[in-house]
C-alpha cells in the first residue's frame, strides 16, 4: 500500500515512467499509473480503459489482462461455491490466491514491468488484437465515407464556362 501512496503523492522518482513525459498517455497520466488504475478498478476500470485508450499497447494489454483476470477469479470463486463444503474452501483458496496475484500485478505495473499470467495473457492479447482490428475497420469505414462525401460535394458543383 505504501507504493500506492507514493504514486498518489508522486514522491517516488525511482519509477522512470512517472518522470518521463514520453511515457504518458493522451490524458497526461503515466502508463504505469493508468495500468495500476486498471488493476485497482478490476474489470470496470479495465473495460473503460480498453474503450478509451486506442494507441498505447502497454496500457491496453494491462487493461485487458485486468478485465479478464478479475472476471475469471470472480466467476471461478462463485462457481466453486456450488459444491457445499469443499467448494467454499476452494473458493477461499482461489480468492486468497487471486488477491495475492492481484497485488503482484499492481507492483509490476508500478515498476513498468511486463507481467504476463500464462493463460490470462493469451486471452488478453487476443482481446487487444480483436479490438485493434475493430478500430481499424471503423477507421477505414470512416475514411471511405469521408472520401465518398468529398466526391459527392465536388460533383455537385458545376463550373461555369469561360465564355
């Protein structure tokens, strides 16, 4: 928790990401700070950052990993509760392990280190790829529509003859 308070107070100068303006997103926040927010806000913050952050691969990956990780832990912990006694015990173990891994991810994001959870990171990469493909498709459609409108506008004007 001390690490998080250092970030909020911006007292820690060891983290090069916080001091380096080139490592900031379009909001002006450091990459590591946005990634920490993704992990702290679980799947809600992760989903919002995925929607808003279009170009920063580091932030998008951490947002996707946070979203998938927290969703998986919640579903797994609730799903295990179906089984009366052993399910509750397993659910508790999953929850404790999930919190421990969650803290590690926050610390790694603070240090701007790439931390990949084996299965979760695979799906996070796939999610980011799909979102990127969707964004590129939307952008291409918007450019095509703009070009079509430009052609229509140019075709509407009839140039007078120079007689």
